[in-house]
């Protein structure tokens, strides 16, 4: 059976759902004082150090990756990724007003937060979009060279979470590693080269 491309409505719906999942996951992690891997983890670390909104930091850190996204994966991929980042910035600024969390169990935040961020990234990848950063590089390596995007994600996550020792205690560092593993498992298990053709 030949592959059928997603419609514009399907793309918009997936980008909204994926972005919402990522925003909620980041909010859970920040409330628990944890980090995760990838560009999201770097944004959380910088946010903790400087006190800036995580969504704004996330957007700024991604600026160089838009150029790479356009050159490596095309204009449409870049525009979708830019739209995702604008929406994610807005959602992470709005969520603390909509979802008033006084506290969250750190283990729950690590496992559930990491998992739904992974599900959000997966939804974006299935519709040729990304949150930027390492995700763009991972998708390009998978499409062009057959290297698992999930394994690229996990490898870089180790470095990012390792850097979190600057801002979190040892117990939260270990939970942050758990969060990054939960995220990467979703990508490794559900986004394999050649398996999904609905672009």
C-alpha cells in the first residue's frame, strides 16, 4: 500500500499536540527542579542559572539550528520547526498561569515528564518538524545515513544531563538522567529508520 502524505490539518493538529506535550513535560521538570537532555535540557540549565523563562531561553538557543534545518531538511521543515518554537515559547510562559503546580513528586516528574516530552518530539518528527537543536541533527542523520535519531538523542543527552551538576543536587541529577532515558526510549522504540512513511 503506497504511503499517503499527511494533510495540512493533520500536520497542524500534530504540531499543536506535540508542542503541548513538550510544554507540559518541561513545566513538570522545572517544577520538580529537574533537567532533561537535548536543547530542552540546556534551556532548563540556563534558566536555572539566570532566572530567565525557559521558553525564551529555548527559542534563543535554537536560532542557529534554523539555518541548519533549512539547509539540511528544507524550507518546510524549517518553517514548521520555527512555528513549534514560537508556540512552545508562548505555552511555557502561559502554563504556569493555567496549571498552578505547588509541587510535584520528582520521580513522577522525571518519568512522566521525560516520556511526554518524548511523545511530543515523536509527534513532531512524524510530521517533519522538530523542537530544533539536537533533534534536527538526529532527524538529518537518520534520514541521510540511517543512524537512529533516538540513539543520537541519548548520546547527547548524557553530555547535557552531566552538565546539570552545576545547578542540581546529586539526587535530582540522577532523576534527571532517568528523565532523559525515558525521553530517549520513546524515540528509540517508536521512530526507527524506514518504518514510518507518512511525510
